[in-house]
C-alpha cells in the first residue's frame, strides 16, 4: 500500500470527498460524539452539584459508590479498573477521602503487610462509618437523579439503550 494511504475495510459508509465536505459518517460522528459529550457534561454537572451538598467532589462519587457496594473493600487498582481511571487519579481521590475520614486503608491485610514499602497504596480500601453514612445519602441522591432522568423511558427502551451502548463500547475498545 502506498505511504499515506489508509487500508479500506469495505465498511466505509460514504466515499471520501474534499476536506470539510460532510457525509453520512460525519453526521453520525457529530451526533454520537456530541451526544456522548453532552451526557458526560450533564452527569458531571449533576455529580458536582449534588455531591457538594455532602461536602464531596463529583470525582468522589464513583469511589464511594463502588466501596459501598463492596463491603469487603477494594484495592485502588480494582477501583481504577472499575472506574476506567488511571491509578494515580484514584490514589489522589482515596487519599482525599481518607483525610476526610470517609475511607480507610486496611494496613493489617496479610498481602499488604508482607508487601513492605509503599504497601499503604496496595492496602484494601473500605468505607468508615462516616463513609457509609455519606454513601447511603449518595445512593438516595443517585436514585432520585436516575428516576428523574429516566422517567419517560420504558424499561424495555432502557434495556435496549444499554445493550446498544455496551455493543458500541466493545467495538470502540477493539479499534487500535
């Protein structure tokens, strides 16, 4: 293949024209990316606004959520994987939550104790009693927001929508 040419997959939706010329793929891109971006922006806005009422940052939401639903605790690497975030970001969030008294690291964990230096960051993280209270209130807020956001959507529509989004995500993850 000549340099600078892209391999054709046979799945192109429209022939390529001039730069800036719109085609079906452009419209699909704009609609999809624009909608995903707008959804993400609104979720972020709501998380920030609602979590402020609990004295939390919007970024704390998912850490507390996953810990609340994992009473045995989670390692920071597991939280990062669940959140699809890098470990450094999760470490910063966990450290902030730990300083606030909402989470604690189990430094008595056998694997942690034998790890030695740096084991603080390898220790399982759990909610404190105060963290469980905050997570319970957070769950109430989440339930309210989800109910209001999906009030006009039937369970079948929601199931199909989530199925489609999962399918798109799997396809995107395969692209190199």
